[in-house]
């Protein structure tokens, strides 16, 4: 089980520390196969945990992974901080037509991350805006591992 650390931005905002463990979650909910998972309302949270665990597993030494949520509801599912201080903001969506929420835009305005990504289960990367890229997990994992 991994605890995702909270990120303090200097804007007076802290984030709570959600725990991420798909195996524990699936066991507690008696989810034993893919069909059961896909029909269960927890599928989105499971996908989010899967993405986070995979990205943190390939992150280079010294890259920290954080959860960010402001008091006003601005949220980043995974904030990656590189040793040089550079930030990547990662929103996680299970939809094939991913759209970040307003809170993601607000959090990015606060933190000004260099990379802004929406990970989705599709096959191709494409721009959502000039600053935000929709990207498959595999593509972002490769980019992160090579950074």
C-alpha cells in the first residue's frame, strides 16, 4: 500500500492523503474479475490508482508524487515534482473523450506546472488545449521514465 503525500504550494493550500491500493480495494469489494470491475461504480477510482502506481513505478530517482487539493476544490490527481523543482500536473480520466475539470485548470493556474496531462485509456496522444495534452498511460510512462 502506498500513501500519496500531500503537496503544499505556498498558496496556503494543503491536500489530504488518500491511500491507493487497487488490490485491497478489489478484495474489500469482492471484485474478482474484469467484468465485475467494469460494472462496479468504483472502476474510475481503480483506474486512477492503477495510473498513479504505474507512473510512480517508472519515475526517475528523486521525482516525488503528490496529491493536490485546495480548500476551494481545485484538484490535481497526481502532481509530479522533479529534483530541479519542475512540476507536471496529471489528471486521470477513464473516458475516451477526456476533459479536465475546472478544478484542474484552477490548480494549474495556482502552481504553473511545466507539463499538463490528462491520462486516458485511449491509444493516441492529442492536444486538448495549447497547454494540456491527452495522453495514454503507456506514452506518459515512457516520457516520464526518459526524463
